[in-house]
C-alpha cells in the first residue's frame, strides 16, 4: 500500500522553508530580504531607516501669506473638465501643495492628515540639493572643477575603467556606468543601493558599461559618487554641509534628516532619502529663484546657478525634459526637481513662482504640465 503525503503538510513545510530563508536574508542584512520586507518605496520610508540629523537655526525665514484669493482656485483640466484645485489634489493622493508667488504664500493645503510640520521623504528631489552643494564646494575650493575626473576624489575606483569619467558626466547622468535603475525588481541596482547596508562596498564593485559622456542614462548611483567626492574633498559629512551651508543660512523652519545605509556604516543615501517639509522645500526653491542669493548673501554662485539651469547637451529624462546638473530644465526657463511618488519642486522665474507638491503617488499625472496650467491662472 502506497502512503500519500498530506497536501496541507507539504504547504506548511514549504511555507516554513520560505520563512526560514527570508529570516536568514534579513539577519544577514541582505538587500533582497529588505526589499521584500519593506516592499516598494513609500511615503513612510523615513521611519524605516536610520538617519543623520540636519538641524535648523534659531530664526526661521517666513514667506508673506495671502491665502484667501486662491483658496478654492478652479481649474480647467484636460480641455473641458473643471473642478476645484482642492478636489483635484485630494483625489490624486497629494499630501501637501504650496504655491508661492512673489515671496507670498498664496496657496497652502494639506491632505490625508498631513500638516505644515509633517516630514516627508522627497526622494530624488534631493539630487538638486547635492547639485547645490557641489556648486558651493567649488566656490569654497574643495572641488576644483566639474571637469575633474571622479578618480581624483575617489581612490577606491581608480584603475577600474573610470579614468575619463568627469564630475560633469555624473551631474548630467552621462556616466556610462553599468547600473540598473529599476524600482520594481529586488535584483536591480536600485534595490541594492536603496535597501543595502554597505554603500561604499557597492561603489567598489561598479563597472563601466560604455564610454562616459556619450549618452544620457538616469542612474541614482551617479549622485552617490558626487556626494562621496564632496565628502572626501571637504572632509565633512554631506549632512553637515547641508546643515551649515543651506539649512541654517536659509532659515529653514523644521529640522530635517537624511537616511543612511546602516547604523554600522552611516553612509548617507544621497541619491534619495532627504526627509523634510513642503514649506522648507519652498525655501530652497526661493534660493534658486533668486540665483543663489539669500537676502543679500550669495549662498551659491550665480555662475553655478546659470550653468546648472542651462540646456547644454542632449540629456533628456523619460518625459523628454532636458536634464542638467540634477535639475530638469524647460525651454521656457522654468525648472524643477522630481522624486518618485510625485514629489516636486517647481520654479518659474518668469512668473516669480514656486510650486511644491508632495504625495503618496504621482497617479500618472503630468505634474509639470499641471504646474504650467496653474502658473497661467495665478
């Protein structure tokens, strides 16, 4: 007589094996295990990772406020559909939306229980902060020029095929590095760098795929390399530089934080993971709106601002927007920083306008085009 095994036992045994395998991966701090545990990046990621503080000063800068005229701004969307701005934002998973016109806060709304003090990870918007710190590092003499090669500042990658890779190549996403920018795969480069626990080790494993400067390819690892160059040249943490060179001088209202890879290594995930508020993001936009000048003090040189916001090659993002020095630059002079889940800092100098949008999802909205619609109504 042949004994048949119990199907329920087999299922239970398989589940135990999977659980055991998963626990081993988690215990070894494997990025694959962390990927499955945390799943896709979300708006609460600042609560999941260890971080370094970015503290504000004692006197916050305040915008003027005149919120009443645009409280219930009506918008004509998609040609013929009209609805209030509040309604549109709410149904499209927005948590914070600010409009600053001529130094006056004319619209400020929060949704889903968020308020002005709510901390939100701005993801790749932070790349524009790193760009600003590169400009400051050049002004202070830490970095000589964007034409310097990355190997001049990172000894650990010398002799690995990156001899011609310049800082400018990295800033414009033209590095030629072999790197997979996938958020939906636990085995891609992005998952490894986002969930991994030893970023400096991963840097040493990088390889070139093609000659630097040849073509645009959005890769978050480029920002990490820029940050490591700044830290090595200045002998200071990028979080300290952000605090001392931007956060305190601009009078940010709230303390921020910058997530790191692990408590052991404390390497800042500079390609993402700055955790801050919408109102303080607007203050950073004001700095660029005024060409790096903050109430009479030149925080970032005008030359760096102009260079960053000039279209000087064929780098284009997935939506066709020109890409320069970690900013998207429009032909009409407006520019913006963008993060996954639809985090945006949008600046239009011609309209003296700043718009900040933070959310739980982009909801497939072309937000820059939406901001352009708003700019015509304000």
